[in-house]
C-alpha cells in the first residue's frame, strides 16, 4: 500500500524521487517524505496529505543531491502526522529508512533501544529500524542492515541510506514487494515497477529475505547472511504510456473502456477453438498432477474473491470439480484440510495481497499444490506458487478494480476449459465455450456504447442513500461485486444479495427510496429472477434491470433497463459487471469524489 522510491547516480535525485512517488500514488497514502544527501548536507522534508503538500514545502526550500529515498505512507502504527511520516532517522541523523510492512516485535526492540539511550520521535513501528541499524553500524551499511533484520519479526520492504556510507542504497524485502533497476541513468529502488518504467523496463525483483546493495552503476544481491544470489533481469512488456490516463479524466474510466482489449490479451494464444481446449503454458509443468486432483480451493480477497465465486460455479458445472472459495483473511483460522487431492488457487491482481500471500505460505508449508492467477509479473504470489496463469491485463492504476476483475473471470473460464477437457467436458461443449469466449472482446464495446444511458441513470439515482444488488447463480457474485464498486467509489451504502434470500430478511428494507439493481440476463434462472423483481415491485421498490438484448418483457416490470448482448450463460458475468462499473463510476464523479483514489482504500493491500 505504501510507496518506496530510491535513487543513486549522477543526476539530481529530487525530481526523480517526486516522479516515483507520483507513479506510486495510486497505491493509497496519507503522508509522504523524502531525504537527499548533498555532499556534507542532509536535506529532509515530510508532509501530511497529498503529494502536492510535500512539493509545496520543497518549493519553499529547494535542494538537490545525487542520492536519496522517498516514501508515501498509509498509516498502520501511529496517527497521520508529520512525525510519523517516512523517512525515519536514527539519533545521529546518519541513517534514514523508508519501510513498507509491519515490524511485529517493534515494542520489545524499542524498549531495549531506549534503555541504551536511543531517542524516538514517532509512534511508528518503523522507527526501530534506523535505531537498530545505528546500533550495529560500524561503517558498512549492508552489514548493519543484515544484523538488524536477523532480529526483526514481521514484514518489510525497505530502502536505507547512510550519510557515513553514502555510495549505496541498501534494500531488503520480506513479504512486501521491492524491485531494483540499474541502468545508464543510475540505480533505482521502488516498491512498484510503475515508478521505474520511465527509466527502464528491465527490473530485478527481490525475493523474501534477500538484501540488495544498489550503486550508481551496479548492484549485488545476497541472502541475510551475505551469501551471493543470482538474479534474473525481467523485461516488462508494460510501457509508460500504458500507465497514463490517455486523455481520460480518470484511470478508472480508462480501465473500464480498455476491457475489450484487456480481455482479449487475457485469452490471446490460449484458446484452441477446434480442439475445444485452452492452452495455459503456466500450468504445463503440473498438468499431470491436475488430472488427479479431486477438489479445488480458491483463496482470495475483495474483488478477487468475487471472481473466485464465479469460478466456483464454472468449475463445478463444466469441469466437474467440487470447488470451495475462501476469504484469504479467514483461511488460516479455520484449520483447513490440505491434502494431495486438492489444488489451491490464489487470485490477486497485485500478486502482493498480504492475506492471500500468508494463506499461500500456509498451504505450501503443508505440502499443497498451489496455483496463482495474478496480473503483476514477478510479484510475490507469482513467484511463490507452483504454477499459474498471468492475467496480461496491463497495469491497473485505479484503486477500485475493473479490468482486472473481468480479466480474472476470463482466466477462470480458461481454467475451467483446461480442467474440464481433462475430465468430463465433451469436445462439442469445449468448442462452444471456446467460441463464445472469443466473441467477448467484440461484445464489450456494445455495452460501452450505452454509457450515456447509464450516466443518465446515475443522475436519476445519485441521491439514493442505499442500494440493493441481487442476482442468482453466475450473477450472484456479480451482485456482490457491483455493490462493492458502488461502496468504494460513491460511499453509498450498498448490499449484494442472492435474490432467493430476499424474502428471508432483506425485503424488509424495500420501499420507494431503496432502489434495487437486478441482474436478470436470459439464462437458466431468469424466471426466478422475474419473481424476485415482482416481490420488490409489490413493495414499491424501484428496479434497474440488467437484461439481455431483445427482452422487451422486462420493461413491463422494471423501472429502468440496461441491456447486454446475448452470451453463453457461464460467461455472462464478464458482461453484466461492466454496466455496474460504469454506474458506480458516474455516481462517484457526480458526487465529486476522486474515483481513482477512494478514501481509506489502497490498491495493493500489503498489510493484514
């Protein structure tokens, strides 16, 4: 969630640090700061609020230097104050640290350091790091960092610089992402590749318990005990242009519009239509093991969890595999049964979601087969799982996930095709699913062409204080996702519900001021959905229906209708979710919200 940037080289570090923090600002933050060394001088500035506040303070007292680190903080330990903002320093103002993660034993470490005379100025867990490094520092920064991290319990992605050892940045990670890049412009450290793409697309991703020493023209990586590690240089396909708004007012709208292309990229080269199969290269190494599994367990959080719920319906109906879906945040606490007949699928856009990563480690420790569906190449979950499939959706900057969700649904459809053809799925059914999947990129623009109508509905319902989203079967999880989007973007209370559960309680809420969005494409549960809509209308509730093109009967009972093209039932969630994304977007904008950066939220949730 927090952002790290570091630079060492011949250029002025300050504009590079500000640029990196801007690139990472989508992750969510509430304060920021930078420190830069210039010969004998140390320049240090922190501010609460948006990055512009930090830039204003810098403009009043500008400085330069050739080495520095910056940070954007999302508060965990300690209030949102300037004193709690990073970077944090030791007593001598020699060592400066920026840190993502949580130091779990910070209280015990702080108590010992205070007894040795160290003075603390913040409420944060992070501040123990510079003081502990100071305790071990004898002129060599990496040695002091190594000794420090051997005492630390918790998670960290960190970058450290020292005035008395100024020719390097020392970086380290444990369960919090960190990437380095050394090129003709100098050496860089960041928590997100997006911060470095304007300088190079060649990255080195650190693994857990690795320490990097980054200099202006080279780097080296070791383990915690100084044993050298060989690292692969990863060349990212993303361009800087992909990470920009491209003329749209918000990243969220840009990413909604991009879904035709992102879905196409998710299935590119993976559909074998005539064979009725899916080719997932990332699963080839475990293909034989997958033939023998008898159960799947999908583990995820938030929007990715909703994608998993759709996957459950797909995999059970068409692949014939019993499937469970768990919140990653609860998985470890229910004593899960992990055996050789179950494969565990971990879904995460960032590949760094702390709860999902922790659940993954629990499964690996007990010998389970682990698969990943992630969007970010080189991310922790991508590296930790035994096998998996990338989304190839491109960078998603808006905090509220849109194109990553439809990409996840696409990859789950491919996984269903892959596993189904190993089992009970016939050639004819495989061909049908493959052909219908291939149609989706052509159908999405048809939905987007109705954006003006959806914007008008947002105008009509913008003042509602509550919403109910209902669906059945494949579109029950879409109801959950639609309600989540409205909550995230507009701050309106919304609930997603299985339509069949309405009469078991929620229908008591319905009146003329409580609108419902009903997902009712022409599918196997359409008649049931019509009955549920009738129940709502009988209580004077307003209904917006998401229905299949050509269905004029729905207009007789719904107040408003948004149409989607006809598609194979299993794949309807990829289409039904897009109007809900647009509806949330337009209401959020009408309310004057920053829809790219909803309050209290962050893009990559790297704390539990």
